[in-house]
C-alpha cells in the first residue's frame, strides 16, 4: 500500500515505524521529521491544509491516509481526504469535537451515560469562581479547546486555579472563540490510557498504558504533553478493557453515530480508576503521545491492516489482535526550558549508540537538521527513547540505558518513569446504579443549556 502519515512527532514516528515493520509499504509523511525521513518520503505540505493534503494523497495514489495530531483533525483534514475518495484513518471535524471541545465531550458522555467527573462549563470569571467553590480542592480547571496537552491545571491553590481559568477565557476571546473553561470534580485513583480503534460502528481495543504528565520526578512540576509511558499494566484489573468497552467506548461510538457524525479513528479514553469505579478523565480523538510509543512497540498484528480496516468500515472482519510478550517503557528527553519557553538548535549526539543497545529504539519528535547536517533540537519534547524487555523492570532499565547514551545540552528527563507501579485498585470497576448516578451528576451541576 501507499500510505501517507500526517504529523511530525514521536507519535507519528512510532506509527511509521510500525507500518514499516509489517508488509512492505510505500510510506510518505507530511511534514515528518529526520527520524521519520529514514523510513518515509517527506513532503513539505502544511498538515492542517486539508485541500493540500488531499491533493498530495491523490497525486501519489495513496491507498490510506493516517492523521496523527489533533489539530489537523479538528481542522477537517480527514474530511478533505475522504472527499476525494481516499480512505482516511481519523475522525472528521464534527466528530473530532470530542477533543476539540471538552464541553461537547461532556454533552456526549451525558447522553451516552458514560461515567465521568461532575463538571461545570464557565464562560465568565464570576462563573469560574463560583464553580471552584462548588467543587473545592483539589481544583481541576481545563481549557475547553485544544492546548497541546498543557491546558489542564490540578492544584490545591485556588488562586492558581482561578488564574489558569482566567487565562483560558482571555485566550479564547483573543482568538475570536466562545470563551469557555471547564471546572471538574477531582477524580482519585491511578490513571490509565486505552486506545480504541473505531470504524464508526465497531470498536477494537488496543493494550492499556499509563503515562506521566508532570514535568518532574514524583509527579511534581507543571503538566506537559507527557514525559514517559509504559505498557502493559500488570496491576490493572483483568476485566478493565471489557469494562471500558461496555461502559465507555461503545456507548460513545453509538452516540456519535446516532448524531450523524460517525467516529472513525482512535478514541483515546483517558481514565481514572476511582473509589467509585472507572471514570473518564478526558477523550482524545487520536493516538496519545507518549503512550503510542509503547503500545505500538508491542503490537504484533500489522498496523496497516488495523488502520485500513477502520478507515473502510471493516473492523468487524479483522482477526483478533496479536501482541508481543515484551513490556515497553518510553522516556521523553525534553529540551532546555520545556514545558515553558524552549531553546532550539542544540546538537544531539549518541542516538546511534542508543539504538545499538539491546531492546532500544529512538523516536524523533522535536528534531531537525542544521545547515551542516547535524541533528539538532527543534521543539520541546525532542526524543522518545523506547526500551523493550521481558517485563516492565527490564524494559525500564533498557530505556534509561538508551537515555544515558544520548547527549543534548540543557536537556532534562524524568528518572522515575515506571519505577513505582500502583497496587491493584481494591475497588469495583462497576458501581451499582452508576448510570443513574452519572446522569444525576451531570444534570445537577451541568445543565444541557450550559453544554451547548
């Protein structure tokens, strides 16, 4: 097949790498990065220009287009590609609103009786202050729109929460968007990421993973796009995936189809295993980064078969997915200043040495080539170093051995990725009358008029 992958991060490098390990395919990337360029032909086309992407796909005779990041999806790139008759893995703009608007996602979850946090959508600073007082600490404040993984603040400090909410409202006004910020109840318990591949009607789950969003060891510091991840989760309840399919993924896909906006692509279910059972923290509409790096490293079924089946509505006929026995851990190497103002142009050394180690491969994210051909930093999260091993401990050791082999001036990384695994939660996954409780939660705090 001729396959075009849209995006330039480590997630897209992981997708291209997985595609390259199946049957021989002709791979293209828009715009890609130096690591992806070793496996695919790169094209200097704007990833958010749907018409340009569709024209490129048609010109090269693409059999499949895979849209990686959320911004092109919300911009309608998948719609443009499907509009010229080419199968596309990724939701159209209307379905992508599940990530593009947290308020819309709450509306869908309420309609589908999906368990999630109580929430209030605020459009003024007075409403924001009132909502903070309703829910109390820890305060959870989310930008309603896309924020590159950094739109959420969880804090015990009301002033910090209030300032974050004010900044979100002001930013949306400045952009000409409807001002909206979501304040939620805090969800206790460990978090889990589960990717569900969807064809608009059927759902196929991938393996669960857990990521680390805070910048510093011990889950300290500001939120980031993600500093590391691991899979599988030896501590997770054995019926977790089935429960999420039954209570979360399938009802959501059914609701989206009922609305006339069928969901095709990856429904990323960000979950909390709380004392009251499973709750959805957030939906994303694409593979998560850095969880993709570990999940796809373990997938034995050819990825192209999975993505094409979803894009063409044939998931029901797909054989059961096969998984490698190994565990996978990825550690993100971040540039100086991340997640704030980052420094670019620092030379990266040692990538080849890292990839020469047993069970290690390196995925590029924020990288570029300098005028003299040197590999340099060009973004916040620069590299994802992936280790595969017989268990999580061995995979972790290998990933960190790879990180040690790489030199990037001023860079930083967490040293505790997958170091302390949670105990298996001693709580039921299903709480009796949960659906009724959830409807009460939503209707009491978040009226249908507010949601719209």
